[in-house]
């Protein structure tokens, strides 16, 4: 079954349950399974920590300073009832925190947006950024990236009753939302140069603009749109298949940090022992109806 068929079935099922269009949260994450997986994650030995200045600094401080988001349903969402952040990105960040600091290891969270991710690293406000952070040459001039740990492509989201936009080929002359500071503007310039682009600071602002009819479409990473549909956005749909080059997600680090090699070793470990696949299944697969676990991207 195609991803779009899965999404269509999932959204239709949610609409039937609630009796109408949805903008509330859809199927919740299995919190018990997520928490248990994090608690079983690997812990680095003293020699592994000592091999990295970046990891040693965090170990000595006793807290990892994490830049991330808390509004991404599949990747990093705050549960206001228990104050915990869960999702694919959040899970990898918490597994890495445990890997460095051991049982009971804590992280200090800083909210970031597409426009602030590089700056918080440059200003030494965080040790790393885990936020569906696409690796690009321009960003790599300012910071370093570990990974990639996941890949995506671009996608187009429109209102469910939109019959004129079937793919990115239909965006000429249309008002199209994207996020400032994301890869969206460059993607639109390449694939839909005649679109009327409106940039928003956050993913939610772009979704609101689409919902309110202020724009005709929203283009961003396909996985973020998948996330939007998992929220139960029953009056929206994907227009066409994912397109463009594979978009690799990486972990942002201060420029020149030896944390790159350290994190890549960690990623190889959790991919090899099955933790990566289990986390994907809990955070994304079970919530979108997909049983085909993707292959992690190759690491350097």
C-alpha cells in the first residue's frame, strides 16, 4: 500500500470516529512502550566518553543542553499531562542523553524554530539541536552535522476539497506557504518558481494559514506533513507524491565539534541493535498505519 493510501485510510478512520473534520490530536503515542524503550537504551563506557571532548563536557556538567521542538506530533511532542516530550527525534535525543549520562540522565530543553537553530548553537546556548534538521551546504558553513539519521522529501498539503492542485506542478500563480529558514523556499524556487510564496516562522502558522484559506497550499518536508495528518487534519490532504532530492536529517552541533564522530557511533549502535527500528515503529509506524520500517540512511 502506498503512503498516500495509508494516510487516506488513517484520516478517514479518524473522521468517522469523531464525526467531522479534525484538527485535534489523532492516535496517541504508546507512552509506556516509548518510555520503556528509552530506559533500555545503551550507556557508553568511560573510555568512549573520554574519547570525545564534546561528550566529556556534557558528562562533567551532568546535563545535556538540547535544542528541539515540542509541537511535532510524530517527532517531538510535549505531553502536558506528564511534562514529557515524545516522538522519533525526542526519543533519539533522550537515548543519546542516556548514552552519555547513564540512568537518570537529564537534559535541559530549549525551544527552537527553523530560523533560530543555527544561532543557538553559535551562541553556545545548547549542546545539540535535534529538530527534523535538514543537512544543507549553507547550514554546514555555520555549524556541524552528525548523521544523517533519517531522510525525507518535499510534499504539498492542500485542503481536502481542493481539486485544482494535484501536485507541485499546479502551484503556478497559487499562494503557497512555507517556513522561513527551512528548505521550503529553495524547493519552491526550483520546482514551482511561479508560485506566490508566503513565508511563516513556524509549521503551525503555515498550517493555520492553509486551514483559514489565506494560502492555497503548504510545502515543506513530507514527514512534517505526515505529522500534520497524524494530528487528525481531516480536512487536508497530500497533493501528489513526495518529490525532490532525498532530504537528510542531521543532529546540529557547534562548528568543528568532535561530537559528530561520537554521535555517529551512537547512531550506528542503536541502528544495529534494533532500537532505531523500534523507536520508528512506536513514534511513526503505529500512528500512521505503516508497517514497513524504512532503512536508516548510510552514516559516514
